[in-house]
């Protein structure tokens, strides 16, 4: 015998008695739940390329918050400049 035949000699697939107790009863099967499947509601072009952002989610969030804060400051400064200013220019120039 060859080395391959010697290796395969004792495997269970060659012994029919290993499968004598196997019964394929349909009644003994447990109902298998089918996995949920995503069904798209819109047709998207096949050429569409999905690209993920390389910046970290936390960093992106912090940058957005910082930009919102700066916009609020800038808009508050514009309102103050347009209305009455807190500081008034000095009228006496002889000092």
C-alpha cells in the first residue's frame, strides 16, 4: 500500500457501521429561523462608490462642535458691532 492509502485506512468514511444509527427524520428537526435580509427600497446606480471617512468619529464630532461654537461667537460679535457698542470712543483727544 502507498503512504496515502495507509493514512486513509482507519478513517470513519471507510467504516459503514459508523453511520448505521443515523436517521434523517423530518419530525426531529428544530425549526430553523431564517436570517433577516436587507431589501433595498431604492435603486442606486451600480457605479456608485462607497467611501468611508478616514477621520475618527470622535475627532469629527469635536470639530463640528468647535465650528458651531465659533459660528455662535462670530454671529454674537456681528450683532454687537452692528448695534450699540459697549465701549465708546474717547471724545477728549488732549490727553
